[in-house]
């Protein structure tokens, strides 16, 4: 990835480093030296420090006094706990969406879901593309619901959840049919304003994804080399 100095410098540094952590270029537990990053990107250490605090909020970096920053470690138990919290946020989003969507929102919601379908129907589906399309649906739903606190909470979880998906990419790719079925059923429930069914669909899908992530990150299962 080519780094370009943007308007919001610290946030863009955070995004740049987040991509390296999510993709595994920066390994779990690896130290991240402010001076090295500042020199590499041609920016100030103060901007890098601010970016690291953002990464800490995204659960991608641990910062300890006198030891500095390092990429968070990712194991099966922590990934499952991460996804458990994320699931409950998604359930809240689904319930609020059922309550608040208007007829004028229908087409935009359907188009966002269609983006996931298109990403899945390519000759060789790209997990990163499917996951991004799924996040696009989430962001569209957040816009309809209009709860800034829920939107911020979900946005902060996105990098860490993306990282978990990255490590379980091989298994997730094998499960794309289930993903497609989930989006069809969830959309049907939301448009019918069936909050209980929407919650049931999110919970069922989340538990399946949690299972895939556990398998990929467990000590007895090698991490897929999908890099």
C-alpha cells in the first residue's frame, strides 16, 4: 500500500498500520516503534503516537508504559469474546432497523445487500471483498437507524473483526453459501419488521462465524496461509 499524506494525518496513519496488522504484515505481539514508523512515512512522532491511540481503541494495539506499543495477540478465546460482543451490537442494530426503517430506505438497503451478492458471485470470491460488502450493509443500516453511539461502537470493532476474518479466511470462503442465505433471510425479516426473527438470524450467523474463527485460531488448527 502506498502511503499518501491526507488531511486527517493521524487517522490515515492508523488506517495504514491497521492494514498491516490485519493482513499479518505486522505479526501479533510485534513491537511498533514510533520513530521507525515516523521515519518510514515522513511524519512526526506526535502524529504516530496519536495514531497508536486510535489503534488501541480499535483493539489492534496494546500500549504499555515504558514498553510502548505492540500488535495485540489473537487467540481463539479472545477472538470468540470479541465476536460475542460484536454480535450483541449487531443484534441491537437489527432490532432498531426493524423499528425505524422507512419506505424511502428500502431501495438503498436492498442495493447494499445486492453488493454482498455480487461479491460472492465472482468466479473466485474474494473474502476481503465479501467482508467489505458486508460492512457496507452495516454502515448503511447504521445510517438508517441514526444512533451515533451504536454507529461509533460498531465502527471501532470493524478492524478487529476484519482481522479475525482474515485469519479464518479459508474456512469463511467455504461457508459463503451460508452467508448468502443469512443476508436473504435477514433482509426478509427486517422488511417484515420481524424483530425476533432478525435477532435469531444475526445470533445464528454470528455463532457460526465464531465457530469458524475458533477453529482457525485454535492451537490444534493451523492458521490458514491465505496471504
